[in-house]
């Protein structure tokens, strides 16, 4: 059986108020890890006691893998120390005590028309702004767009040279799981910066056509429709999909569903099948940077869960502690059984709410006891096969989990561990409540650490 023929139906995030925009107040403090994704950490360029302004460069490094970091609050650097991130790792982080003034640093003149920039200038601007790709696998956007000689050739994620012309720019106006909503929310609004972002992405990737992928049960999408109608060359289209067929909106299943192309797993990349795939949030962050020449200092995230007083789409400063966001939303109605950074299915449970929100955190959910399955008392695998029936990449998750739990990581790898896209479908259906994705992530991490 081919990949991605299996899926599980999940409810929409469509309860009243779930797409309400909530503008949270300026936090008193932000903490900015110098490593905001799975790349190399940056080196601080400020010291404790320095005063900083919004948008000021506070950490940098060499190479496209290391993202520069900018202050998201004006105030004083109060600490540079190791702090916990939402991934559970500890990395150096810069803490800024706000002065309440929210003063922006003086930036170079307003940017020239992005269409006049060369590809190298565009890449430099993208890198300087510290942009990442949001979605399932965050990485520095400039790095993802390199090398510039594409479409003639590019390197695949495992270092092989691949000659594959990119013909399609795919913009996913979808969220990686139905519990999240920022991309769908943004798709219904109009954005001055979107045309410039699309032009830049097409120039950098060489794609001739643009496909917007939208949620069939959401909308309307006035700007996307007018971009399609206004394209005289008829190279822009909209493809609606049923986004509740989880995990259809993850990169590999999405490309299969929309274009019928199969990204080679486990190490393949959309480019390997001629697709430059970005979500709408990434495109808008790029467009905003090209328009204003400012780095990204705030972001939208989905907030929800029955324990939270208020749900919707929250606008927050990057670096705000999860606890401060919860307080800004009116606090908890009752003690939460679980707080998750990210989506309810693929996100990570948090035990320390001083963890700051970073660019790749798409959501914050405070769940009640009746909304979760407690994994502390998980049982032995009963070989029921339910996980096999839902795994979109045809693995045998129950067996893989046994190898991982016993530390037989190489054996798990031989059985397809890295083909797992961490969708969480197996967790969702397991009657023994086994923490399957947790075990897979842990095993992958151990194997990758051992090879560094
Ligand atoms: S998390 Fe991995 S093993 Fe489980 S269903 Fe998804 S792809 Fe399959
Ligand atoms: S669903 Fe759970 S109990 Fe059933 S086979 Fe898979 S891991 Fe084992």
C-alpha cells in the first residue's frame, strides 16, 4: 500500500470564538533563547546591564544555519543564562526587562521594492531578519531557500546532489493539525505584503506556478481568489482539501494529496519532487520583512483548551513566558491537567511555564482532565493492531515502540523509525495509552546525538 492512504478524521477547531484575534498586552519581560529552532545557536552581542531597543540585534553567528536574534522588547538585559525551552532542552537565553516604552531601534531606510533586489540580496535580507519556516519542521528560511543555483541542482537533506527543477510554489493556508488555526485565520484576511512575498519566493525557487492549498470547510478567501483571478498567465490556482483528514496537512501527505507526488521518505524534502512548500505564516513573515525592513518581533499563535479562560488567535511578543500569556488570556478556569506548546496532537507538554514562546511555537493549549489521556499509567502493547491501521507511512508503531522503550534504537531505525513523521495518529488510537511518539522522538534524538 502506498504512503498516506490512511488518515483519521478529527474535529475542526471551529467552536465559536476560536478564530477571535486577541491582542495580548506588552509583557514585563521576554526571554529569547539564542537557538530558536533545531539549528546552531547564535552568540550574544549584548551584555547584562545593556539597554536595548525593539528590533536591535542581540545575538548573531556565522553561516545560514545560525539565525540572528533581535530584541522584542525595549529595556535592559537582566540575564544571559541557560534557560529551559519548550523542547525540554536548556540553551543560553537573553532576558530583557521591559521599560514599557516599546521603543524601536533605528533601522536602515525603508526597503527598496523587493522586485528590484537580486536573489542574493533577498537571501541576505531574509537571513538578517532571522526568519524561519513555520510548520512541521522549522528551519532558517534563508537556509531552506539555498543554494541559489536552484532549480538546476540542489542538495537533498541527506547531502545528495539532486537535479530536480522546482516547478511549483505551494502555499499551505492550512495548519499542521486541526487544533491549530493561524494559517486558516490568515487565509481569510487581506495582506498587503503577500504579493511581494509570492514574487520573492517565485524568484528564489524558480517556480512557474503557485498553488494555494486551503481548507475546504473554511473561508471565504477573498485575497487568494483575487490573486488567482488577477493572474493573466493563469499560473495561480487554489486547491481546497478536507483538512480534517489528519495528517493530510503535513508536508509529505499534502504534496501527495494535491499533486500526486510522493516525497521520498525518510530523508526526502519537498524540493526532491519539484515543490517549494511554505505555509502562509512563513510567506507573510517574509512579506512583512521585505516591506518594512524590520525583523519579526511578534507572532500569532492559536490558544485554547477547556481549562483556559479564553481561546482564539493570540498576538504575542516573541519571548513571552507561557505563564504570562495564560495570565493575559484571563488565566485558567481550573487547574490544567496538561499545558501544551504547539498543537494538541504534535505539541510538547510543558512542566515549567516560565518557558518562553519562540517563533516555531504554533499554539498554547491548557487541557482539562477530561480532554487528555494520561500516559503515566500506560500499559503493555496488546497487539491490537490499531496503530498499524492508522499509520500513514505503514509502520508497525507498537513494535517500534518496544524497540525504543528497550533502548534498541538501531533496530528501531532498521524498522523505519526515521520514516515516522510524528503525526501522533498511533498515540491517538492506542487503547493501552502508550506514549508512542514520545518514545520515537526520544529514540531519534539519541541516534542523532550519537552521530554528532
Ligand atoms: S507517529 Fe509515526 S508511527 Fe505513529 S502513526 Fe504517525 S507516522 Fe506512524
Ligand atoms: S495500538 Fe497500542 S496496544 Fe495496539 S498494537 Fe499499537 S501500540 Fe500495541
